[in-house]
């Protein structure tokens, strides 16, 4: 008699009558799989699905490479795309240095943003939860009052 048959026979004998085991057996065995199914669904939504989305975005980026794009390779090499081939990209690293990479070796495409837009934008101070602090609200009220009091003075000077 093997260990498995001994274990199964003691389990059936401990459950009592076969009629009671038969009526709740189907629901009981399905109930054991509910946590496992729940874990698989959670893994799909938190791990597998986001990974697939990221992989599709990366594939689109690699397919859209064109001459003149600034790129960074997975090895950390910065350069500009000089030419594209079917499965490779020639990256210009320096004035006379060109390196040929597989398309899959491109990690990111660098998008230049105008520096003037970032410099003109005033920095906003926010509290711990992203809301404006009381000090910020008070200073805004003072600025509004100053602006309102300055407008009538300017109107009288214009007349």
C-alpha cells in the first residue's frame, strides 16, 4: 500500500458518510480554487497587462525611428539616428563616429522641450497633499487687492 492510497483512504474515512461528502464535495472542491483564481486575475491586471502595454509602446517607438531622432541605447550611449535599415539603426555618436545597433538596442527616444516655456512658468508651492498652503492663499489675496486698487489709479491717470 503506497502513501498516497493510505492518505486518500484515511481522508475518505474521516469525512464520515459518503452521502454528506458527495453533496458538499463539488462546492467544497470549487471553493478551494476560488483564492487561486483570484490571485491569477490580480496577477493579470497588475503584472501581465501593464507589461504587454509597455512592450507594445516600445515596439511602436522602435518602428517609428527616423533620421535625426535623438536616442539612448540600452548601454547608455547617446546619439542621433543617421540612417535606418530593416533591422538595424546607424547612430551618429560624434562628428565622425557612427555605430550600428539592432533596433531592439534602442531604449528611449529623447524629445526636446523648449527651455523658454519651462523658464517662464512660475513655480507653484503646494502643501503636503498637493493643495495650496494658507500662506499661498493669503499672498494671492494680497496680490488681487493690490491689482484692484492699482486699476482705478491707472484709469484716472489716462484721463
